[in-house]
């Protein structure tokens, strides 16, 4: 199976896509891992969650002007509807996802 491009991954019809831009060396990114995993479980079937390692996917990070990690972006129909750099409280992420389902 061919690897899907970033553009293909974020165009999930009818389902928002949460993208977590992270790096292996990033402490706050590691702190956010359990939060992101819980959101993926909580919104299973309603939300797609993608983790993008900025060190291995610099083109995607540059395209969306990701300047710090973690950066979270929510896409709906391939368009950015929300973006925030830095660690985000789980309840805030939950609320933003709810508003975009």
C-alpha cells in the first residue's frame, strides 16, 4: 500500500482531522501523548488523529508554518479550522473538537 501524502490524510470527508506536530526530543510533546491518545479513543469513528514528526516531515511542517512543537491543528474538509502551538489542556482540545464535529 502506497504511503498517503499529508494532503490526502487531512482530507477526510465528513470527519475532522486533528494533527499533532511533534518531535521525539520535545518534553511537552511527550506530556501531550496520553492526552492525544485519549482523545483518539474518546472520538473514535468521529475524528481522525495524525501525529507528524517534524524532523521526518519538514515539508508538511513548513507548509503549515509550524514553528514550535507541539503544534496542534484541526482540519475540516482539508481546511485549517484551528491551530495552536504549545501544550494544550485536554479539556480545551476536547471542546474544540466537539465544536467541529
